C-alpha cells in the first residue's frame, strides 16, 4: 500500500489512465455531455424568467420588448407559466440524456474493468496467489471496481453538470454586473485549500476502507469454505467474533470518512454563503439604477451558485475513493504476468525429462527447497519421488510445468530447456494430477473434458473415466455423465474426485504425466484398480509419481529418495532395499505397522 498523501502528480496519472478506459465509450459520453449542457443551460433561464416576471409585475405595461425578443409580446400571465413548463421540459430532456447515457458509460466501464481484472488473474504467476489472499482479490473485483467507476463517471457527471451550471450562472452574473461578480472570485483560493486538505484525508480513508472490505470478504469466504471444520471444532464463536471485529473495523472506517465529508460540507457552505452575504450587501449598497427585476434576478442567480459549488467540491470524495480503488486495480494489472519468454513450440515430444543441477528457493525465501537435483527419465519410464513431507517433492513437480520459475540448473524436456517452450505448448505436453483436486460446478463430463479437452467425443471421455476406475461410480449417479458435481465437487467423495482428476489426465493423453499424491484419497481397492489402469496408461509415457504409499511405486524404473531438498538415495526398489538405507527404513516402517495393509507414510 502506498503511503498516505501521495503527490498529486501520481493522482493525475492514475486519473488519466482511468480515463483511457473511457475511450470506447466516447460517443455515448458525448451524448450525455450534451444532455448535461442542456440541463445546465436551464438554470440561468430560470433567473431570466424571474427577471421577466418581476419586471413585468412592477411595470405591467412595459416589459422591454428588445430584452425578451421571443416572449416580450406575450402577456405576463401566459408567458411565465408557459416558459416555466418549457424550461422544465428542456431541463428534463437534458437530464434524461445525461443520466441515461452516462449510466451506459459507467456500467460499460465497470464491465470492462472487471473483465480486465479477472483476465489478469488468469495470467498472474503462482507466486502472486501465494502472496495475496483471495478475499482481497475478490473484493477488488466486486467492490473496488464500483468505487472506480464512481470517479470515472459520477464525478465527471457532477463536474460537467454542476461545472457548466456554475459557468452559465457565472456568465450571466458577469453579464449583469461584471465588477460585482468578480468579487466572488476571491473565495476560490479558500475553497481550493479546503478541497485539497479534505481530498488527502478522503484518499487515505478510502484505502483503509478497501483493505477492510478485503478482510471482510476474506473472513467470510474462509468460513464458508471451511464450514465443516468450523462446526466440528467449535469455531463458531471464534469466527463470529473475528467477523464482527472486521465488520466493526469497516464500520468505524466508513464512519470516519463520512465524518470528514460531514465536517467539510458545512464548512464550505459557511464560506460560500459568507461570500454571498457580502455580495448581497454590495448589491443593495450599490443599487444604482438597476430595476427590481435586475436585482432579484441577480441575487437569485447568485443564490443558485453555492449548491453546484458544494457539489463540485464534494466530488473530491468520490474521486479520491475512485483513485484509491484504481490504485489497487492498476497495481494488480501492472504485476508481471507469468514469464513466457520461450518461443519454441513442439507438436509432439517423446517425454524425455532431464533435470540437471537444479537448485530452487521460493521467491522471497532464503532457504533452498531443492538442492542439486539431477536425474533423467527416459521416454516411457517411471520415476518415483519419495521422502518425508516438506522434503521438496511437490516443489520439484511444480517446476516442470513452470508454475514457479527456476533460475539455477536446467530442466530439459526432449533435450530443450523448458523455459524455451511457450508456456501453453509446454503445458500441453504435461498432465498433472495433484492431491488437491479442483472441480468446477459443472457436469461430470465437462469436468473430465475441461479446457483444451472440451469438445472431445463422448466415447473418449467415457474411456478415460473407465481407465480411471471412475465409470464404476459415475454409472450409478442419477444422470451419469450429466450429473452436476456441485461447487468444487462437494457432492462427491474425496476418492471419487481424485478419480475424476485422473480421468482428466488420462484423457489429456500427454507424453509426460505427473502424479503428485494423486491416489492418496483412494482406498486400497480402487487404488489397485487405478494402478492397473495407470500401468497401461503409463506404458508409453514418462511418469513422475509422488506416492505416499510405497507399494504403489515398487515397479518404478527409478526411485529418488528426497530429504530436505536433496536426493539422498537413488535406485530401483530392489537396489534400495538391498542398500538398507533410508528407503529400506521407510519401507520397513510402513509394512511393520500394518503388515497386511499398505498404509500412509
Ligand atoms: P513435499 O511435497 O515434499 O511435502 P513441498 O515441495 O510441498 O514438500 O515443500 C518443500 C518446502 O517448500 C517446505 O519447507 C515448504 O514449507 C516450502 N514451500 C512449499 N510451497 C511453498 C510456497 N508456495 N512458498 C514458499 N515456500 C513453500
Ligand atoms: Mg507435496
């Protein structure tokens, strides 16, 4: 977050950048502008009618014809009401054009900003999601965007409508009595000073409100997602208190902002009306030969000024809220997207994977998570990674599809450094199944044939499901492949979800298959079935498998035993057992505890 009271230059920059998003709507905007001009022009017209009315009353016979070229000849009794209705119709027409078309602009702008923001999420690197909590990302899309459009459109509306009103009224006043009117300019510096100091506070408070909104969304979404844990561990009071605290905090911050506005407005009113009082005094004092109509009209027009001036000054609150919102939106849009400098694309790869002297630490962490990793997986081979949790197995698996960027060492797919592939092409060659299965609130079939796989023939989907041992439960579902799985597959068991994920990977038919504890939620029975399926599926593809049940990797061509980011032992199952080292100990542990079962490591 930026420090409070950032220099006005940067505000301007943000504002102009924001206005850039208005470009596609320039036509609609012009229409609404015309509408507001019409609206604004109706204000001095009212003052003119008043002059006509008062002058007509005081000298019924002789309203100056040449001063009112159109209506001078009509009787006062008819003229004033007709004019009133004409003016209000004119004003209404302008108001409709202005408001409706500006709403079109602002809603369109919200839409565009939201979509841009959402699309940026699809391109941001994994580290961004590690470092930003989802509540804040969500509230940026739902809350901040609406704040921003306030600045881009509502503020412009007020500036145009009220600004023009001020200009028209002021011109009229100048025309009536320019010397007197110039006296009014004296208050400008005072207003300017007040608006500035209030703006600074508005921006600061608005940033805080946005952060508080993010906290609120965050807590709500955490509780909603984890409602089972909340209930089973009696976290209700804790969550309720936490949410209440965040909401209180939010309320207090909103209130503080309202307070700023609420003090600002009367202060401003005081300044403007004091000026009006002085003007009024001067008008009466310097009356001269002005007619009663002149005086009333002048005072009325002058009296109409404070309202638009007030609204103009209050715009600064809207603008500052919007700028604070835009600041956070642009900061997300300016994040460097996933590195995608590679140019090479291969239609087909054999799946040979070589890792040479790979070192890795997560951005911002000094500790090495991977240390001098070297191994080769020939096409069609299976390489297994075993080791205690936290030893770096998943990290290694995540580096291959470039979820994180490695700088030290090499990862070669078919002899070419993976950084040289385009991201999309690289990932097309890799099928990844992890422990956390992500399902979308869609049908079973669409969850298996997701993304690039969408549109594949149904038989292939069913074959994949069959191979993943999923057809067994899918066929028993009420609508089979057309059954909706609920948000993130809540309607399915953990094992069923994993089988869908495996089916998805099998359907992808990629030459490199990475299974990161992909069968951990399965019972031994289904796992054995899938093992058989995977055996045929893995026959002609390279597989990297991380399994916490050692029994599942016995047939691997190469087993790498990892500990604290290093490969401490390597070899086949038989070799490693013979060596009687760490692997043999892990193996003995699993089998001694449950001699008949294969159990979790
Ligand atoms: P394993 O899969 O073998 O259990 P991981 O590769 O998940 O181990 O984790 C290895 C180490 O890296 C752990 O110490 C973990 O704390 C750290 N780590 C994992 N993911 C991240 C991340 N996104 N950011 C920072 N550190 C991480
Ligand atoms: Mg892991």
